[in-house]
């Protein structure tokens, strides 16, 4: 058993760019794709994730320092560092529940599929770290490992249902037919965008504002092209960080590069997934007629949309501004700023690429995220110290990705009965948004089924 766990840990430590190709290779073999095609699919997807890693690394290395410089320049007084998902995922995997989370999440998924409670078959094992983090935080909060396991199972159930609920968004807007995105900040924060979108649709004047890549390019001509928009936003961020003009221009070109490169590397992943998806769909349709099962994958696929990237660049300075106005906040957005697109990707799809609406719902999403991450400082710092990632008695930390999750917050505080006013506000907001989204998409799914 220890040898098996060591083997799983070894593969997990290799990261998503190796873990997912191995899973895809095995899955393709099971789908009778042959060794050659299976290997080609796995390696192509691995190359795609390497590409995403390079582009995200470019974002982190270029945007990260600019964001930090902005915070220092404006003397914000935010002293708790946001580790971001790159610093938080290793903490989750290193916890007592890190590897245990994988069989729990997989078992929950298989049970839900068997009971027809979800259409998602998740193969994105890497992003189970979100569930592992929730379980680890609950364990730290309660001192009970079994409550941590229950928290993982609850998070898994919610994640797979989110994958179902946003199936029409990933199919319709993002064009990812047969694929679901059940994990991460994109899914669990996307529920806030649905009622906000419907609310904006009922407000005169506002409901007529359409700000997309197409409308910008139509009005500005060549100046509205994604590369130029990315360059301009990069230069503006650089100037706000008080960079010299030359360095700000370098940041602008780097952001223009991101606008072009991210969709290209996402296409590589889709190229590797296409034969697997088609084979899986064919077999599943035969065995589960009318089930329309979907493969659950990484939310990084959503970053291939230029509207998501454009919105995420706008949210770099905007998120820092929101952090200033959140009451009592100590967390300085940093580690997750470069990948802020994950937070607003599903929202962008819900708004059908309307950047104006994304700015509104995204601001609500980031406000709630930052407020929650501020409440989780003690628990994440304690967990980091417990697994040896942080020195005891050292600096306090938090993270927007997962420590800012309503799911993690509500379970941790709920199991310990630490239910202040903030808890009930978040509970009402999240449950209200979740069930509003569930009912709306349930009705639309029934309508679509009737048409078909």
C-alpha cells in the first residue's frame, strides 16, 4: 500500500503536464485507440500543458512584479501575501489528505455517474488538489481527519454538479463540445455571474452595452485587435507600477504575446483531446444511451478565449483596487494576479464574451474572494506550517485560489460552528446564487432535450 501511495505521489509531484498525458494515454488505450494514437494524444496534450505553463510563467514573472510594484507604490498596507495556486497546490498535496483526496473524489464521481446524478467523468486528477485543500483546511480547523474526508466528498459532489450546470456554457460559448470544466475558481465562482447577468439584462441602457473583442475591433479598427489591446493594457499596468517607459513597453509586448500564444497552446490540447473525446463519446453513447456524458478537464482550456485574457488583464489593477476597499482586508493579491483569468473565465462565457458585464460580475467575484481569503489567513498559515512549507511563527499567508473559496470557507466554519454574521451572509449569497443557477440551467437543459 505504501509503495502504491509513493508511486501516486511521485506522479502527482511531476505536475499536470506529465500526470494528465499519462492518464490520457491509459484512457486512450482503454478506448482501443492503439498504442501509437494513444501516445500521440498524450504527448500532444503534454506539449499543450507545457505551453500553458510557459505562458502562465510569463504572466507570473512579468505581471507579478508589476502588481507588487503597484501595491508598494500606492502604499496599500496589505501585509499578508497571496501565495496563489502555484504556492497553495503543493500545500494541499503535502497535507495528510493530499493523496487520500484522489480515491475519495474518484469514488464520488463514479457513484454519481452510476446513479445518474452527474454527466461528468472527471479525468483531471491534478485539480483534485482543490478538494484536498478543502479537506485539509477542515482537518486543521476541527482536528478531525474524518470530517476532512467528508469535506472532500462534499466538495467533489458540488464540483461535478457545477460541471453539469455550466455544460451549456462550455459547449455553447467556448465550443468545447463533450468537455466539462468542473474544477477550480472558474466553476465555483461562476454561479454569481448568472443572476448578475439576468439582473443587468433587465436594466435599461446597461442591457444594451456590448463590449467584446469584435465590437472593440469594429469601432477601433486595427487598434482594436487583441494583440494591440494586450500591448496597451500591459503598458498601462507598467506605468501604474511606475516602471520606466522602456520597461513598461516591454511588459506591453509580453502581454501582446500572451494574447496570441495562449489560444495557440490551448488548440494543441484540443488537438490531442479530440480523438479521445470522440472515441469516449461513441462508446459511452452505446453503453449509456442518451446520457451525453462529458469529460472533465482543466479550466486552463478556458484561457484560450481572447475575451477571458483581455478581462483578466483589466482585473490586475482592478483586483488590487478591490483589495483596498474590502473591509478589514489584510491580503495583498499577488500570486493569483497573473492567472486571474481562472476566476472570471466561466463568467465571461455566461456573459457571452461581453467584457462590460464581466467587469461587473468579476468585481463581485473578486470582492467575495478577497473577503473570504482574509478570513482564512490563520487556517492556511497553520496548514502551511503543519506540512513544513512555512516556518513556524513566520509570515502569515493566504491565497485567493481556494482559500478564497466559499465552499472551503463554509465547510471549515460550519464544522467548527464559527458562524458569525459574515458566515451567514456568504451562506445566503452562495446558496442563493448556486440554486438560482441550478434551476435556470436545469430548465434550459429540459428545453434542449425536448427539442432534440
